[in-house]
C-alpha cells in the first residue's frame, strides 16, 4: 500500500514530466504549482503571481468566474511572445465548491 505522500510525489512527478506548460491556481488566480516546462518558460518566480501576470496577458471582462474553457491566445510568459492553446479545468473541494483550477498551455508558435 502506498502512503498519501508517496501518491502525491508520484502525481507531482507525472505532472512535472509533461512536455507542456502546466500549472494550478487558486480562486484568486494565484499560481500555486507549476511543472518543469512552466518554470523554464515563465520563470521560477511565477509561483505566487496571478495567472494573468505570469502569462503577460490582460484580463478580459469574462475572466471573473472560473469555468472550463479552452482556446488560443498570445501570451508573454517570462517576457517572450508565444502563440498558445490553453485548456482550463476547475478544481473543486470535497464540498463541491470551486477551489481553483489546473491549466495546460501548449506553445504553438
């Protein structure tokens, strides 16, 4: 039987090994975790920034609620210009309340 720490470490390794930028953020859109590709792309100081700051984009009027979405946009993580596709999935706590989200970003530049 695996300990919960062992399972968490395995899950983190799986996320870190993904070949795309991947991060989680809380309901205030502050980055809580970023995988290896994300840290190389956005910089080590990205954790704690809002996702908008980290990606170098301006929030839109529809940026208020956290809901599943996907699309393409021009981002500027770490000061470099990138055309990206993104896939955002809300994360919920045990009571079903939105606790944040996970987002996968693929550079299509």
